[in-house]
C-alpha cells in the first residue's frame, strides 16, 4: 500500500555528492547535535520530554542555522513518528487541510505524525487557525520554526497550545568541532579529499558564521572547492578569506579586536567624526560582526552620548535596529549607516547619563529614605489621620503650574542632578528649568504672603 504522504516525497533520489555539505552532515541523534545544551543537555526540559516520547507541540524560535529543522527531525526519529516537512512559503490552506487529513487517518491507525512547519510566522491567521483543531485532537504534533518573536507572529490560540523553546546561536567552539568533523568524515563529509586545516582557519570560519552552522558548513565546502581547484590541500585563513570574498577582515568576535573596533566606532561617533564612524561601522560588518550587536550599541550611543540634546536620536536608532531585524543583511545595514551618520552629526550631551549615575550614588549612600508625607497616597481615613498627603499642592491649580514643594527625601533637599548643556535641544530644556525655578520662587513668595 502506498504511503498516505506519498505526494510529499521526492520523485527521484539525489546522488549523495549532489547534496550540500550542511545536509550531508545533518546530525541524526541528540548526541551529535551542536549547541542548545540549555534545552537538550542532560536533565534539560526538551531532552526529558524527548526521552519520555512525549515532546508535544512546540515552537522553535532562534536565529538561522541553529538546528531548528535538524532538531525536529531528530525528535521524529527518536519518537518513531512520521516526519512531514511543510514550508510556509509555498503552502496554502488547501495543502494544510490535505496533510492534516492524512495525518488524522494515520493517527487512527496508531501512527504518530510530526508536522514541521518552517517559517511558521509567514502563515497568515487563517492558515495558522487551520492547524488548531488537529493540534487539539492530538492528530499531529506540530513543530513550528521561526526567526521572529512568536509572541507577535504566531496566533495566540495556536501559541497557547505549543511550548516555545528558544534556540541560541551556536558557540564558536562547537562550530569549530562541527567543521573538523566535516573535514575528516569520509562518509558524509570531505574526508575523501584529504584536506587539512592550518591553525586558525576553522576558527576564522566559525567567527565569521555568527553561530550559524549551516553558513559555516557552506563556507567550508566553498573553501574546499577553491583549494581543489588550485591543487592545494591545506585550508588557511587566507584561503578562507578568499572563499568568503573577504581579505584580512576576519576576526574573533570574542577577542580583543572585537572590543577595539566597537570602541573605535563609539568614540568616533562621540567625537562627531562622521567619516571615521562610517568606516568603523563598515569594518565591523565586513568582518562578520553580528549586525544586531552593532544595532544595540548604536542605541546605547543615542542614550549615552546624544541624550536630550537630540532626543529624536533614540527613535531613529530604535527604528534602525528594527529595520536591521526586519530586512537582515545587507539591506538592513544601510539603516545602521543612516543612524550612525545622524549620531555623529547630532549635538552631544551626556547630562542625563551623568545625572543618572549621580542619583545612583545617592541612592546607594542614603538607602531607603522615606517618602515625604505630603507626597504619599492617602486612600483610607487612617492614612489621612496620619497626615499622608497633607499639604500636598496640586500643580495644575497654581498659576505657574509649579508648587513650592519639596519632592526629594530628607537629607537630599534641593539636590540638583540634571544639568543640561547648551547643545541642541538641551539649550531649550535649560531655559525651561530656569522658568520652573522662577515659578517655584513666585509660589514661595505667595505662600509667605499668605502666612
């Protein structure tokens, strides 16, 4: 009898050497799997569920190349379930219902089905809803994979029926081990080519891959092909650079150069050197730095070095971060460049940064000072009798909208933390603070007259 899912099976098998290296090296057991020890290590939640044979429906959320598809296939193999891979890019509701119906018939005969939906965030609400009744009845175990936050991209009803597991970028050390295995494996990898790797070559690929195992293996295969074409057998850092169309820009993202480059970018922005800022940004991205790490640091520059001199800088950098997240590389990198140019040219102020640090010093030095009675809430008669809220002045009822009222705790009265600069918008804020001071003085005069 033919398989219920025959319409999903490939028509003709591929020659093994026609299959890309990442597919040939795909792990088949949890012990071969690289990364995600927080999920599949001994005693970890997903490992326990798999060992019990009851993984349930789940969503894998993580960056590309972290093993979402591989892990789903291992779960199917380990739990003796039929594995069906389904793409949100090419499938519609009709295909979903057909597969669900097949899976339900299989379940009735005692077979388990795991439906793996890649890029599940690309399905619209109606398509996601089509899974619900089958997930609820247990006809299938749904495993969805997404690079986007499922809280925003997956329907709440479907999300509530799935457990979300967050996959992390694979550490460089594990990427290097994976590459070494691929280089020496004669059955599935490149072992028959008799290639060796010079010191630092595999580490360079791992550093450049940003925790993406698929990218790393593709890069290794490209470099190996280049070596064979040259009649060489040793993989060097230079050969890796040639294969990746990069020259000397590979660097250890966890090492000294990583921190030197981000420091150069930050200090160039702080010094309003737009050309140097662009140069260091390009250096980091060309060297394979994680663009989202750069985006986070650019947001930090907006709040630390621009501050309220140009408060719109924070919105601009957050928008750039979102654009990078949405578009990816290389398109999203232009948004980062736009943000860096603006930050470099914007007026600078660290007044809020300094003020916030000064308040931290006072909080640590003075401890939990009691809130002044006139600022406390008094929702009950008892609290009112204890003078909670007594003498509080409602600023909106006053002519200058400012009361002569101390809002700092005892011992810190009239302490001044925020001292705006004369740069950009802070010049206006300084003027506003002077207006508030005059209004407060006028309110004090009025209070004295009434006394």
